[in-house]
């Protein structure tokens, strides 16, 4: 199975299945000498882990990680950093009825057609459980990019039809984790939570949108042709389970404007820095960061496992009726916030290291 690695210089490879013994990640290219705060890594995992609130899956995993290599006396050695998390609360019996059947909108059918075998327990490799490994790597990447003054903050900006009307510049993003839906606007958060609870009571699921802001990014990150910064961010986000859309800057709303409305005019600041009066470009022009805030939206579909009967077929093509069992998220976006931040950090860390090789 190819496609388990991401990045060029700051490169990760994840491994493991949802109901296997463990999941984990190998991080290669982390600069030697980086002081790694293990408490911050665990904090990021705790933001993603299951069972953290009444509106998430009730699977109980401590997501306690163990570093096997690459770190000595709290610092990166420059060699591969290998990290594992043991699976503690897998209930594989909840999936036995799916052994020979294909769940609607899951990876069951495509995996079996591609590989002629699949782990039906919790989705195996296709499970969002794999993203815990990304969060570990992202937490280390965050610590690296902070040395360059770069901060990343994501938050839930929509659940179903409930959309946060305020721009990120009007919000206190330090309040994102103050509620279980991770929306920094309390009034909107309450409405989102109510919708998720009502959806769960109906045995259904609902999608949403996460907005991410990268602040302090220097001018010059990104390659101008195939490895544009926004293209790599898009690939990173679209690689996350359940993501069906990505837009940056003015995005799709920009299609409704004239060029005279959408263009970002340059000006010189009092301290002779060049900035833009507006930021329709989302901090990226020509595939390269321009020093302004990078911001983008990530669209998540409703979780495919619902507690309602659905028509499907088995391996022989016979009609079957399936109903979800076990513990599942009625809405994935609250737990996906740290995943989006992690993938953004991995992209920025990789491009920071690439930029070091472009000039004398």
C-alpha cells in the first residue's frame, strides 16, 4: 500500500489500523537539537482523542504516546523519530456484521476492489483513528515553526446550516477550546451543540466547516509550479478523513467579484515593510507566501456511519440492510480542529526547510 508518507524534507509516515495493536508515526527530517515539549504533544492528542465530550464518539482511548527513537534528553537527534500509541478500547465485535457487506459512503468497497482484502474492524487503515499519528507529528512541527514566529489556529466555523458570520479577525481565537464544539463565538457555539445533539438523537450525522489561520508566515514559502503553497495545503487537508472541500483566501466567493474588487493593492508601511491593503489572496500569491495571514476553509461531509437502516449489497451483490453499531461521532469537526492544525503545521515546517536551500 503506497501513499502513507507526506512531506519532502520534514517527512512523516504513519502506520497502524483502527483495531490493531497500535498506531504510530515515523518523523524524518526534524532538525537536530529541537527541544520537544512532550506535554504539548499530549495536549494536542487530548484535543483530538475520542470520548472527550457529550458530542463525540464515546470510545475511550487515553492516546498516551511512547517515543521509541530519535529523541534524547528532550531534544531531537536528527534521526527518525518513531512514536506509537497503543489501542486500548477497540470493540471489534461491533463490526462483525460488516465482514461481507459494504457500508454506504465508506471505503469498504473501494479498498476491497483495490487490495482484494480489507480490515473491516472499524475501517482498518481507512479509519480516522490514523489521524492521531498525524497530530503527534503536527505537534512537533508546531514547536519547530514557532521558532520562526509562526502560529496556527483553527476553529469550527459551521455545523450544518449554522454558520459563524464573523470574520476570523473579529474573533478571540484563544476562546476556541472554551466549549466542546470548538467555536470561539459562544452564542453560535450553543446553536451548533444543540444541532449536533438533536442530530445524534435521530441516529443521523451532520457535516461542517473548519477555518484555519496561519499567522507570522514569512514571505517566500512555496514553490511556483507544482508545489505551490496553497496546493500543498489543499493536498494536506483533502487527505484528512471526511474532507470534501478546500478553499483559501476569497475562495468561491471571489468568483462573484470583479478583479477590481478582488485584487490586493500593495502599500509601504511606516517601517518600510510591504503589505497589502486587503487579503483576498489569503496570504499566498503565485503559490508563494506574501507575509500576510494565510487563511482557508476545510469542508467536512457528514460522518458516513449513521444509526439508521440503509440499503446496500454484500460481496456477492445481494441486497442487504445495514445499521451502524458501536460508538461514532455525530459530527466530526470538533475533534478535527487539531488535525487541521497539525496538517497545516507539517506543510509549513516542510516549506520552511525547503526555503533554506533556495538561496545562498
